[in-house]
């Protein structure tokens, strides 16, 4: 099922999405204000031959949304070429299930790019590949060495962990994100450029 113009326009604008957030708004705004954009990347999006529609799937509890959606928001504002509409994942599973990570996971954020006629140009899911690899290595090492986490299987859902272990993991991942913020921002934009380049050649 393709996304129609009418369905796309039912989504929240970027500003409307921010206004309805009930969690992590301060972190989101901070990431937006400090998003590290390179002039050449902004110019790439400014030079797009046509404006693009970008459908986003998001929720305000998701760390990857808090990290990566502000980068898209800044690109849209700086370039004037990205018409963003945000859909809450859990209220739009018909769309979400078209863009499952590895065909099975409802990972977010999802950015889906369409041309002016709503032909899909490509989509991007969750976080950059390089950051995914670095975070997996970090998490594996953390569970192997941290006394609170070592007794727990690394793939255990945080919701099933003892509170102290869950808090330790949450803090460690927040520290990881802070340490890799600039690299993450650059990788998000690099992957979006690579996604769009073939269809714009």
C-alpha cells in the first residue's frame, strides 16, 4: 500500500509534533539547537531539483528519535526543500509495518522520502549503520564488564531488568549518545545523501 498525498497531509508538521511531545522535549530541543550540520550537506539539500515530501514515524519515548529527528528538522529548515510530516508510530501501524527493520522490527525513527508525485525515493530507519555497530560493541562490552549488568543476558528487554540495572544501562547509553553526537549527526546526513543521490542523478 502506497502513501497517498491525502494520507501524508494528515500527519503532524514538525512544529506540531514538537508541541504535542510529553516526554524528552528538552533533550529534543537541545539536540536540534546543537545539530552539527556541514555547509556542503546543507547545500546538497538546497540544490535538490524539487522539494521532497518526508514521512516520519516517531514516538517521543524513543532515544533514536530524540537524537536523529532533530537533524532532519534542521536540514528541512536550512534547505527549504523538505516537507516533513510526522506520524506517531503506535497510531499508524499500517504505515509502520511497511517499513520494518530487517523485515520484523518496528524500529524508529523512519524517514520515507517521496517526490512531488508521491513516488517513493527511499527510506531510512533508526540510526546510521556505523553508530549501530559502535553501539552494539559498546553494549556488549558493558554487559561483559559492569557488575550490575554482567549477570543479565544482553538481549534482555530493559523493562524486565531490575531497576538498578535498567538505570545503569539507560545512563550508559545516554553517555554513549552524548560522546558520539557529532559523528552521529554527520552519519545521518551522509546516509540520507547517499539514499537520495541515485534518484536525483
